[in-house]
C-alpha cells in the first residue's frame, strides 16, 4: 500500500510538472507541505520526490528544497525504440510493424508499441509517458496530421533530450529538419483518378479523409488529374469525413456525392467497403454502375466479394525504411527523408 501511495504522488507531481503547473527552476512544495496537502507521511512524500530526482526532472538542494529541472540528455543506450502508430493490430499496420520489428531486432533493439487511435489526447499521454521511459529513439505515425497539433511541444522536448525521431506516413511542418518516410499521396491520387479516366469515366466523385494529411494530398492529385483532362472539380461530388464521423457521413451524404457519377476515388479500402455497403442499400451496383479505385490493396480489397481496384501500398518498405533511418540516426549518421511511390496493377 505504501508503494502505491508514493507512486501515486510521484505520478501526480510529474503530471503537474508536465502540464506547466511547476515550471523549470520553480520550487516544489516542501515535504511538510506535501504531507499536509495529501495526508501522506513524510516518508511517502520523500520517496515520491526521490522518484522525480531519479528521473532527472527534479533536484534537491540542501536547505532550500526540491526544484524542477530539465531532464538530462539521454546518453546511456537502453536498447528500446518507442513505436507510436494510430493503430497496431488493424488494417495494414501489422505488415508495417512486422518489417520494422525485423530491422530493429536485427540491430539488437526492442520495439515498444503504443497506439493513439488517431486521437491527440491519447498521443499526448503517450508522449508524456515516453519522456520518462528508457528509450533510445521514437518512430511515430503522427495523429491527425492535417490539423494543428497541440503536442508539438512534447515532440520538441523529446528531441531536446537527445532522442531521435523518425516520422511515418506523414509529418508535422513545425518539426523543422525532421526525418520522415511517407508515400507519394499526391501522385497516388493522380494515379487513381487517371486509372478511371483511361476507363472512359468523365464524372468521378471523390471520398477523402480531412483530418490526416494523406487525404488532402490524395485529393490534390485527384483534382490535378481531372483538370489535366479538361474536367472540372465539383464540390457536390467530393465528400470529406474525419476519423470520428466516417460511417455517419457516408450514410448521410455518399449517395448525394456520387449522384450522376460513374466512378469514384476513395481514401482507402476501409472507406471503400463502407461506401459499397451504403451504395448497395441505395440499389447501386458496383462496379457495374459505379467503378471504384482505392488505396492500400489490403486484405479488405483482396477478400471483398464486390471487386474494386486498389493501389498497392509500399507498407513493408515503410516500416523497414523507417527502422533503418532510426538505426542510422542512432549511429550518428545524417539522414534525409524518403517519399515512396504507390503501385498499380494495370491488368486489374
């Protein structure tokens, strides 16, 4: 029980420091003050403050008290690499993580996996935790990368600890000189739309995700392909959704977006399957009445009873190259970012 109490108090004080309630250089309440505030014994309080000292975020000055300090740069190898993605066991992520893990383990590193579920509040909790975990590097798929991110300060603090960061699938412009491994989503959007144009379609709808930067880039490529073909981009035929409202938006507005169209470009295979379900309820046959091109060529596309074309994601390369970039950064080698192409089987 005593162990639980001092750990609980250490967690509370750490959260206060990370939230800015106590800034760098400020004095924490004394042992007597904390004991009076919490009802814990001075021994429990002393143990809690000792935890913060060992973590390097507080220092005790004899006769003056305990003060908040910036954690020291990490210099001792831990053998751990934190890997933060939006999901872990769903969709294409197992392939990405398997190839990443193979490279890390080959180089005697152990991946520590975390999932944000594409929520910035989850991302913040994970980043705060990682500031006090024994890690050598951070590989991260950003959360809602098309939106201003409230966690940039934590990424910067982690970088200041000497922990290299490799971004996966997207990146934050605020993190200057960051290293990332991404797919060429603008070219992918153009490729998907051109596939439909070559099939003779003139009215092509677009279904895109608005809170991740991949959706914006795929839309940009879709738009460029239409304009290059001398066709206009019509707002009525473009439907945007977010992580939280995809299914409800498709149910409410997909029929309106594809009305009068003979084809559509969809953000990914999960979205395509949901669109197919909505269209079937509307009596629209796919692909006879509405031909679809999607992204990722995942198991969803390969096993779908209703056929549709899906661009092939370089998912194994994404994981492998992100891990290789991290190993090189840890070795002190400068790295540049990579943009990987999408694939398309023209026989489909």
